[in-house]
């Protein structure tokens, strides 16, 4: 056979007889049941026993989710409506006995009861769909294109908030080039409100949400435009055709996506200075993630394995640096003062440095173990031996930035590192970077090795903060200060009309007395306690604390003396007489 015939034959083998098409239809016939009904039409060639799978997690939220556990009423039929048998080879997959059928229809319901950005929720007023927990994909065919048709209730808004591309001429129908895009595109429909859109470099940005609250909405969108402008100018490119902020309602949390973000949002917070700064930082964080994590990313974070944890040692960069830049973006947008910026870093420093976890877990370890520890450290007795990359990460970003600015005479910065990573790995190589490649990029920009900063990331080595802050003409107070009042080391919360210990600081007086998270406090010094912290504030060191507690071992009395706590405040202030380079570094960093 000739070479030409060989090539032709191989090409013919690679082309399916009929291209596969996957079309979903989503309805909400009974919102009171919280069941989202999904129909999947599969047309085109398939094998005799296709396997359909549901992810066990969603990108951006590094925790396993039991999405498949929310699926019920699963059925499969052929083109004539004949019921096909199926089985479950794994908890998150369905295997269908399709035989020679080239057309399948799959139906199932998804229980949507959790109003959270990584979950799905349905009631009479809205439906929020986290796609990884709603749409099945065909095993090993994650690259297939997908079409989704939505059927909103009659009294819902015609506007659907999503980053998916609308299909021309088909109402409420959207397309995704593959399942990576579909799973990265949350959907919100219901009784929604849309704020006036703004454009940055000719690209539209939308804000659509549920029960947004009462606030200065034009003013808010003007400020949000400043945030987007500063962030996009920092990188020097806007890689999407449109962007949507999807506000799912009150609550907590946000998840980043390629051209959207889903966020818990209460606009009433904007009516106070503190609430406004908190919300602006939050939105800047989620927006900047479309660069740092979605495009500037460790190699482990895409393409994704949806069947298991995708572990990386670099969330201190992906999440921590995003915290760092949320502060800088809001400051450079003119929405935060210098003192408020300093205060933000002071909180991160105190959260990290005044907890025993700093002695046990590095930032790289915290990144890797987040799937078991959670983003803010483990719960229970071990909470004191872990850290959060959300606290140490932005501090490491600051150290790295100041060091690069110092060794280059303020000619380069961490901004240059982020731009180089974006250009080299996202734009040119179209992949993520390894730990070694990230470090080499930083050191290439600096023109010097950065051993100390990277040691701070990978070890629990104490940080020389005065040295690094001095690069920018800043002082930092790292001396021990006595905290007024007595100290027990306990924090507690009211649960089921009982006061339950939520956390016990490692080696605190309460810890040494054997108290642990989860114990119930029945009385304190003979009186029924409502809260512990106000009581603790009135204590004096050495005063005996008597708690009547209950746990699995039964009720008993615990005695221990209140201690005296010392903490480092990490207060940041300007040097009275900085030199020329220090002045230049601080000025360029702030603006």
C-alpha cells in the first residue's frame, strides 16, 4: 500500500462515522422540591457501554464534593424510548448498556439545597448551578463540544448570568467548546437585577445578581471599573470577550472563572467604610484570579483531573499572591489609603505569626495539604499546627516584591514576574509552570538568586521582617507586647443552645488543662456562660478558672489558672528619613 493510501486510511480511522453531539436541557418544574431536572441528548457514534461521569470537585474550590450523591432518578433510553439498563462502576459514574444505539437520552435530577458558590441551589426565586455538580461528561471525551438549553420559570428575569456563549437565534441556549469551559461557567437565573455595565478597553463587564441590596449602584460600578482597569493594566492584556460578576446572594465565598466569577454578595455592606473595603478587596481578589490561577497557573492546575484531588505545592502563589494583589489593586485604584493597605498586611502577619502553626507547617505544605486541612487549616485538635496560605502567601508576595525592587534598583518588581509568567506560559507555551520554572522566572527578573525568600516558603524558618520592610523605607514592630487581661486560649460558639469550644490555642492554659475543640461548657465558675471572650477580658493573670464541661467521657470539672498572653503587633510605619531608593520603592509600590 502506498504512503498516501496509508495516511488516508489512518485519517479515515480517526474520523467517527457521525460526530458526537451532547445537548443538555435544564428545567426546574418543582422549585419547592429543590430538584433541578437535567436531560442529556447524546447523538452520534458511541461504544456499546458508554460511561458518564460527574466530577468529584470543582476548579477553584480545593475540596472533594459529593456531587454524585445529589443525583437521583437516573434513567437512560434509546431513540425509540426503550429503557436501557445501567450500572454504577464507581460512586461518580454511570455505565449504560447501549448496545448498537447511536442515540441516547439520559434523564436525572440534582438536589440543589446549598446556597454556596461551589454547590447548586434552587428555590422559587432563583437557580444557581455549579456545573461540575450538574452536568455529566462522557468518559475520556472531555473535549467534546456542549450545548445547554435552560428553561427559566415564567416569572424569572430573561437575563441569565453566565460566562457561556449564547447560541444565536436560540433563546436561553448556550454553547461551550468543551467540558473544561462548561465546568468553568456557573449559571444563575431567577429574579435577578443587572447593574449598568461598563467597558474597559472596549470589552463589556457585567454585574448581575440576586437581592443585591440597597447602595449607590452607579458609584459602585464606577469603582469596580477602576479595579478592573488597574488589574488589567498591571498584566497588560485582557484575554476574554466579556466578563460577568455573578452575585448569588448573601453568604460567603467566591470562585474564579475564565470570564466570570461567582460571589456571595450583600451590597448593604457598601454603606460603611469598613464593609466597602472588605467587599472591594474580595471582588478584586476574585477578578485578579482570572489572571493568577486561571491563566498564570502551576502545571498541576490544568488540564484537570475531575476524578481526584489536583494537588499542588504552589497555592501560596496562586491564592496568596492573589490576596497580595487584591490589596495593591484596590490601593492603586485609589479606593484604599496607604494606612489601610498597611493594616491589611498587619492582619495577615498577625494571623500567621501569632499562631503555633507557623512552627509546624510551611506555605508549600499548607498548599499541598489543603484537600485535607482546608484553606484555613485543619479543624479540631490539630488546627493549631497548621497555617493558611491565605495569610502567609501575601506576606511572601510582599517579601519577594520588595527584594526584587531592592536588588534591581527599583527597575523590576513582582509585577514584571507576573507579566513574564503570563506571556511565557499562558500566551506562548499554553501551559502551566513547574515550581522550578516559577523560581527561575523570579530570579531571572531579579538578576540574582532569591534563596532566602524561597526558603521562607518551603520551611518554617523565622522571617527577618525588618530587613525586607526596610527596602521600602518601612518599619515593622516585631517586639512582644503584653495583651491586657487574663488568657485562657479558648474560643467558643453557641450551638444548639449550648456553648461549644471551637478552638483551643496550642500550649495555652486551656490546652494544658486538657480542653479541646468540641467540648461543651456547661458552667464557668458556677454560672451559666453565654460567651467566653468578654469573661476572659475581665480576668486577671493567675485567677483560677473553673469550667464544668461535657464530652464523650461525660461531665466533669476542669480547673486552671488564667495566663498572660504576649503577641507581636507587626505594626507597619514609615521611616522618618528614608533614602532615595527606599522612597522610590515605596512610591512605585503604592502607585
